[in-house]
């Protein structure tokens, strides 16, 4: 055997429920991939969830496309670029591609004996961190915002949905007039809600994240002309090509980059460059990742050209017991990427095993 790609599906309870416009999440069920090749072992995490509520990709669309196509392409590719070129034959499925692409970056960094963040272009050596707070009662929300502000987070993002936006944003803005505040709608609005969306201008948000549908660039560009609050796209930006088109038609001026959503780190770095060329801003988002996915996100978020705080909270915000031995901690609203070689995580295989509900081999060669 020269190499093996295997997977484990984990079930991990969240410390507290996370509610967005598309639902209430109480656990995360990540697919963790493991690549053994040339004497080096590495892990990555797929950002999909059990349900296709955030995006059309889900745990059940990722596995067949990896088993039938992408696993073999991974085994034949010499590096992340070559893998992504081969994978162009497969339309879409960028979350599946991203999960495997990242394994190859980790592998390369390990072989070179360097931390991954140093391979992704100029690194600041730290990431600025914001927090994403789910919907709950007004008192509960204000308590979380207050706690987050005192912990030093550099930006507070609250989730909103149709009919609750004014209530949520008035409460937070009245109590915290000066914080850097943003709102994430996770696609809950449509063009019919233009009048409601105009009302959010008075809350002085840094930006509003993903008001309209994941595949709707045109109406985001129309909205951008109607409101003064900048628009940030998350779900809509699935690739560098989508980023270029969104920026070209003025659908957004800020992009939330999640490496696991855009097809990996190579595409993430391209999107950072494209955004800079357009004078737009970028930050690194999250999908409630375990310490494995989080290590990749933090490596990217340390890039010198990422200019806004991201959703890369310390692991302790999500899981009572994470699957890594070196969780991140935050100081003065910053997280420093691990000095370990590769993406930086130290896997805790025992804990991983305890959370595992299914595992198997994708391919061996
Ligand atoms: O829209 O950014 C989002 C979590 C799951 C799915 C989508 C999103 C989120 C978050 C949390 O906002 C980000 C995080 O802290 O990992
Ligand atoms: Mg979002």
C-alpha cells in the first residue's frame, strides 16, 4: 500500500444550540477525512451538515461524489493545484472538493516541515477574531453580546431573520452603541422585503451578510444600490469565478471566505486576490468546525491580505471536548496559528473514536 484515504463521521454535541434563519442546530456531524501517504498522516474536515439547509451540498451528497470520483483524483494528483484541475470535470460539489484539497495542502506543509499559514502567502502571524451569535430571547442575546465584548472579540455578528431584524438590531444597538456590529440573514429575504431591508441602514452595521438566496447575485446588486449598509456574501460565493462576477456587478463589497465552501485553500487565496483588485474586503468564516477544520480556517485568516475579523472563535465556544489536543485560545481578540507543521492541529484519536458513528475507507493504492 502506498496510500489510503479514509473517513469518519462524528456526532458532537454543541455546548449550546445555534439558531439561524434556517434552523436550530444542537450538534454537529462532521465528516473527517484522513490521508495516509508517503509516511505522512493528515486530517481534514468537510463543512457540510446532515441537512442541505445552508447549501445544497450535505453529508449525503459529499460521500458519493468522493467515493465515485474525487477520491481517485486525489490519489493521482501531485498537489492541490493538480487535484483541482482534475476535479474541474466534476460540476459543482465544491465542499466535497474543498475537504480533499485541504488534505493536500497539509501534506505539502508537513513534507516541507512548515506551518501551513506560511505557505499561503504573507502571514500576519495572527488572525483578528469576531463572534457569530445565534438567535435567542432578547435578554439571552444581550447577555451573550455583553460577554463577547468583554472577552475582546473585535466584531459582533448576530443572526437575523424576516420579522425579527428590527427587534434584534434595535436591542443590540441601543445597549452597545459603539461596537462593530454585523447581521447575518442566511438567505432569508427576497426582493419583496426591500422596504424592510432599507430599515436596517439606521443600525450602522459594518455590513449585512447574505440577505438573499444563495444563487441570487442579480438582486443583491440591486439591493446594494438601494441601501447604504455594505453587503457581504457568504452562501453565494462558491468559487473564484462567482466572486469575480459578484464583484463585477456590484452584488457585494465584502466576502466571507470559508475554504470548505469555495473548494479549498487555493480558491480561497484566489478570492482574496480578486477582492483586493476590486477594492473589496474579505474575512474568514466558519461552519462550527472542530479543531481540525478550525486549524485550516485560522491558517488562512492569518493572511496579511484578509482585512476584516473572521468567525474563528476559540474551540471552547463550540465543544466541551474537541478532537484536537491543542485548542486555540484568544487574546485581545486575536488567535495565533499553531506553530506545528502542517495545518497545525494535533489530533486526539481517542476522542475522535468516541464520537465516531460511521467510518470506512474511500480508496487505497
Ligand atoms: O452563515 O456564517 C454562517 C454556522 C453554520 C452555518 C453557517 C454560518 C454559521 C456561523 C457560525 O455563522 C460561524 C462559526 O462560528 O463557526
Ligand atoms: Mg453567513
